[in-house]
C-alpha cells in the first residue's frame, strides 16, 4: 500500500515536471544571444512614464504609459472606461488596439517574435506586450511595456504592475511572452513609422484611424506611409479619401490622380477621381474618369456605374446649356 | 399565435428599416467615394459586400450585448463597439468570455490553487481528509 502511494506521488511529480518543462525552450532568446543581427545588443527607450497599476488595471496602465510616450497625456483612470472589462477583471487585446485609435494614435501589432521586438526597441519604440505569467492551462494574463533590452546581459526591463523597472532574464520573458503568441503592440504618433512596418498591416492600421474620424492624424500617417511605399495604391487612395472627407478637394484630386497614373488598372482610383472632379465642377473630365472606371469593371462595377450616372445627370443639364449656342 | 405573428412581422419590419437606413447612410454620407477599407480588404464589395455588411451589423449587436453583460458602462458601450473594426468584431463575437483578458488577476487564485494542490496531495498521502472524492485506503 505504501508502495502504491509513493507511485502516485511520483506520478504527480512527473506530471508537474513535464508541465513546467514543456515550455522551457527559448529558441528566439538563444538565437538573439548567438547573433547580433537583430540590431544593437542594448536598446533603451526613454520618455516612457510610469503609472503604478491598480488592481487588475495593467491594461489601462500600460496603455497610458505608451500613449503618454507618443504624446497623448492620459492617465490609466481615463483609459479604464475605454478598455476594462469588469467581469473579466482584465482588458481584451482588441479593445487595447481600439483605445489607441480612439486616442488618435496608430496601433500597430508587430510580427510575433523576439526579432521584431528587438528591432522596435532599437528604433526607440516602446512595445506593449501581453504575457501569460501563469501556465498555459492556468493563465495569468498581464500587460506590460518593454522599455529596455540588453541581449548581452540577458536582461529585459519592463514597466509592469507596481514596478517602474521590472528586470527579467530574457529567457524567462520569452517563455511568458510565447504563451500569448508573442503579442506586441506599438502606439505611434502618425509621423513615425514602425521599424518593422509592413505595407498592408500599416495601412490597415491607418485606415482604422481614418474610419474613426481622426482625419488630420490619418492624413499625416498616409503621408508617412507614402514616403516609405510611394507606389502604394491603398496609401494614395487613403490620402485622397482623407482629404475628400476634410473637404480638401484639390488635395484629394491630386492623390487620386497619382493613384490612377501609377495604377491605370484601378477602377477605384478613377471612380474616386471622377467623383472629386464632379464635386469641383469639372464635369467633362469627371465623365472621362468615370467612363474609364466603368470600362475597367470588376466587383465594384455597380458603384462605378452609379458614379457615372450621378455625373451624367449633371452633364445632361450642362450639355443642353452647351447646345443652346448651336441653335442660334 | 396572433401575438407571435405580430411580433415577428414588427421585428422583420424593424430589421428591413435598419438595413434600408444603413444603405441610405452609406450612399449619402460619401457620395460615390470608395472607402480605404475596401481597397485594403481582400473581398471586395458588391453582392457579397451587402451580405458582409448585414453580418457585421449583427455581430456588432452581439459584441455590444456581451460587453454589457461583462459589466461595461452602458454610456460607454456604443463608443467602445464603434471603435472596433469589422475584423475585430468578427473575432470577438461570441468569444469575449474566452479570449485572453490581461489583468494580472491570478495571484489570489494562484494561492488558492496551490493550497488546493497541497491539500489534495496530503489527502492522497493520507495525512488529511479534506476532499471526500479522494479515495481513502484502509491502513
């Protein structure tokens, strides 16, 4: 009997050891230690304030730190109603992202992994991360802000909970971070591109800010994106749409024209150009652009035809006016 | 039966009205300018666009309901839902109670878990008798 109980104890020990060691590998940290191709070995971000976290409020606290760094002066208490879920005693990733946009900043989720994190830190951008301080089957989700990484000293520093400078071995951090799928969020002013920016994800992030009506910031961000990707169709259309929404028709026309010139097969570019020209009163040129969009067709063809119909409704009047001299 | 029919017909009338209003809203708000989101989305508008719009509309309602049930202030909930993109709404709908919510709430529970494990272990070893589901061996 005693023998059997010992076997149970041994089994418990074995299971515990297996569970704990199951996530013990840290390949990315090992790679970072082995090479310096991720940039400089020490990266430090300055200008990130510290807000000690109230109970369960690590989401609002981390956001306030990152937003303040980006130039938006807010406190965790102000952000709490934007992200905190009382019954979950925490904040969802999606709402963290949404709150950044509400505060007119670009929310960019980095490509999962230590290389992106190191690159962003090296570029001077703090990163809000989600880590699981517990185990995969007993999660303790926690937001913190990475402000310092020293690969040589094997140390990462975070604004976390009650600690202004929580230092953690890189390997331990990787383990806790891996359980969130390496989720990292940048909170950037519109004139600052992520070091690891990719065209589509970045423009999607800007379009979401545009959709919330932060037009001035969206316009700056589209300019920022176009500096990096001058041929981006979505970038030009986004800039045009933002200008159009701001009733700056000349700016909109210019952007759509660049889009149409560089992407002559884009019906959207011609459609939006046509609408803008019509609004400016250039009906002949508007008709030409709208005809071009209709000719290009595609899944948006019904909208293109509507645009054309809207313009010809005006030109009908104009052409009758034009005909009058002929009858003289 | 009459009541039921009346209820369903008024609900469907309301829904039709909603959808029509959405259509008008989209059409009038921005002349015929095609939005940046459309350029970036892989599935372009058209027939499927209408269906996607209806789906997004319903999912948004669901997320709103879930957020309210999670204790979000009713005066805040509209702005919170509106701040989400359609893709985010699709991600959240029906999953808000399961997705990670960063809050570092574990400490208290974690201590509870450890106490439970210790007592379970001592129960199994025969030192304590806290849990009736642990089979006791006559010794």
